[in-house]
C-alpha cells in the first residue's frame, strides 16, 4: 500500500498545473500581460499584417519584391523577442510561486541575459521534434513531452543548452503521457480562445467584404491577432514554468526553500 501511495504521489496532477498557471497569471496580469504584448502579441501581428499587405491580389497572389528577405528578418526578430519573453516569464513565475512580486524590469533583465542560449535551444528543439515527427508521429510527440521543460531548466537550473535536454528528460520521466494530456487540454483552451477572438475580429471586419486579404488587413483582424497571440504566449510560457516547478516538487521534493534559492 505504501508503494502504491508513493507511486500515486509522484504522478503529475494536471488540474494542479492548470489552476496554478491561471493563479500566477491572475496575480501578475499587468507585468506579464505587458511583456507578452510587447514581445509576442505585437511582433507576430505585425508579421502577419506585413505578409498580407505584400501580396498583390491583382496578380494571382504574386509576392512583391523583397518579400522573402523581409519575412526572414521579421521572423528572426520574432524568434529573439519570443526567447526574451520565455526567459522573463520563467523568472516571473518562479518568483511568484516563491511569494514574491516580480517586476517588469527584473523579468526583462533575466530574459535578456538568457535569450542567446534560449534561441539556440529553441532551434535545436524544433529540429529534433520535426525529425521525430518525420520518422513517426508518436516518437515526435514523446520527444516534445520529454523536452517540454528544457526552457525553464536552462533559465532556472543554468544547465546550458545541451544540459537542458537531459535535465528536462529527467524531470518528465514517468509523467510524459500525463504531460501529453495536459498539452491537449491547453491546446483546446487556446483553440477556443483563438476561435472566439477570431470570430469577433471577422464580424467587425465585414466592412471590407469577404475577401481574405481585405480581412487580414483590417484593423479589427490586426487587433484580434494581437490579443490572440498575447494570450497564447501568456498561457504557454507561464504554464511551462508552472509545470517545471511542479515536476521538480514531485521528483525532488523541492519546496519553498528551493524556490528561494533559484535566482538568489
């Protein structure tokens, strides 16, 4: 009975992670929201708007000169701002769960310090997971679940890029199917939020007709993209940080004293 109880106590509680994520967001909606807006919502919406405005509808959707170069530069900028945001929200989330009130300046400073290794980590993660998906779907999914807390491992544990992979794999061992179920739940939540925001944006954009390019260029659609991307970044980055803290608690019994030591 004791062994069974110990096994159950080491299993990830999906509801705890979700409730913890929204609790952290509720306490830090202003600093986290501003960071996500500036570093994710606005950049991704600008890229989407740029892509829509650089398609010539009168020439069978031909692209204007310099389109791919501009998309490449804007994509690189988005990668940098996304890395800064992830580092910032990992710091803010851990500080909040330690009973502190993270400020925008401290969060941003942590994100700026970590963004170069985070960019390298993000690229390697994407390549590895895509390769796994090409081989077989299930291995790709399991790789994504195994390495899902590599970002907070790099920021909080200071493992380095390659050490973050092994650290994440260690923390997620035994809970990867539960993590997959958690991702499905979060994906459904994000899908519903995106659908609602998108429907409102489309409804407000009907002045330009049903032309898809006109809809993409409308102010309502741009605002909708900003809101949707901001919320997705908020939930995703904060949720991964909460998951990391919970996995450390389950595997290592890490409590408040450990949280206090992370960024001391």
